[in-house]
């Protein structure tokens, strides 16, 4: 996926979750968006790769595109690094930014799992990518299939913004699902904040 599709899709999936926990702020939205771009730091032509050429170049040479940054190992390592930075340099008032950044990262991996190439979830233990889309439900970057995903997610995001404006975004998810997701988010945030 291109950066714009990752951001749109991640925001469309993440905003209702932020609304459930009353954490829908500009800072959290920005952090979620950055998290949605972070795995592609390993590609020199990506949005972040162009802006951080040294990191992108080293990561690309060492692991290639969709190597360690597109795996559970990369997800965990980035989480540890970000949590360390947050503990050392950021105020406690924005303690949940690690959660929203890592959610954006995880959503990026899930989104890429529906691409034709898939994601190497268990890298370095496996070298082949797994695609959740099977033979029919996948997209190709920069092709019509990606633009269809982008269009659908943009419509969903616009609908969510309208619901937020009306004060009804937290009603988007059914009650039981919303309660389960809210409990899960708060528990994960408590675990992250305990470190």
C-alpha cells in the first residue's frame, strides 16, 4: 500500500477505538498515522524512507523491504525502543502514545497481509510471506485494487468524522463488541504503562 492508503485505512480503523476510550485527540491521531507508516522505513522510496534516508538505507541493506520491520519481531523491537524513548524523554501525561503508535504499526502489518506479497510474520524464522487474502481478496500496490480499498476506507473515514461531529462515533460499534474492545484496549494500555 502507498502511504496515503495506509494512513486512511489505519485512521478509519483506529478512530472508533480512540472514541471508545475517550482518547480521540490530535496527538493520538498523529501518532496513529505515524505508526501506520513506520514499517515502511525499510523502503528508501517510502514516505518515511525519503525523510530518513540513513535509517532507511541501513535497514533496507540489512533486511530488505518487508523484512524485519514487517514481522512480529520488528513490532516487538520497535515497541521496546519507543517505550524506552517515552520513559526517558516524554511526559507521563501522554503515556498512551506508545499504544496508539504500536496499534498503527500493527494495522499496517495487517493491511499489508492482504497484499499479493503478504507479510513475513515470523521473520527470520520463515522467509515466505503469508497473505490473508488468499487468491481472491488481495490488492496490488498502485493498482486499481488498492484504489478501491482507498476509496472504501475514505468513505468510511468521512462517515466516522461526520458521526464524531454529531457526537455519535462511539455508537458505531455494537454494544458488546464495543465493551470487549474498550476493556481490551484499557488492559493493554495498563500493561504498557506498568513498564
